[in-house]
């Protein structure tokens, strides 16, 4: 009698290892980013830096758009934005059509700080891929895109099943 091979459990173990490895890499990356934030004179939390980056990339976006993008609670986002505005890093303008709609953009001081943060992140990213050639970087990007697409397909199919 031939012995059967359990490919499902072998794949599962490999899948767990892959996801844990991706998590470990991102955890280390975020840890080094946080260390850089604390050691510099920025005095920003990780989430404040992310919010500043969000508005730098989407000038005129709203608080609600940040809440949706980040998955954070609206109250938490409101406190975060209030703190960034008090420190002069974000500026607000009220929409002419709807006075309740406030559009946010990074202030000149915030832009300077955001540029410094971006440069630090670029240095860290370059350190992360050091030793990989262009083909390896492209292959890694393609593989990560597949992981991303698989997870989005899982969410989409589970949402469709519950509808």
C-alpha cells in the first residue's frame, strides 16, 4: 500500500511561515521607523506621521476619508487631526458648498516635516532591499501583489456570501 502525502497540511505550514515572515519584516520595519521618529526632533507618533503622509498625498481630503482609509475610529481620527492642527502641521479649509465639510492639507511646516519623514522611510526601505537585484525586487513585488489579491478576493467572496 502506498503512503499518501498530505499536501494540504504541508502547504498550510508553508503558508503560515510566509505570512509570519511578512509580518515579522513589517514589524521590524515599523519598529525601526518608530525608533527614528523618537530619536529625531519630530515628536510625532506613528499614527500622526501616517496621517501627515495621507494628507501630503491627498491634499484637500477630509477627516472622514482618513478614518475610512486607516480603519480607525472617527473619534480617534478627530483627536489626531486636532492635535496636528494645534501644532500647525495641518491646515483646514471649509467647503463653500457644504460648511460642514472641512478639507485638510499639510501646512508649510508640515510639508517640511513630511519630507524629512519620507527621506527617513526611503533610507530604511533601501536598507531593507539591500542585496536584492532589480529582478529579485520585481519578483518580490509580484509575489506580494498575489498575496494581496488573494486576501482581497477572500474578503470579497466572504462579503458576497453574507449578502
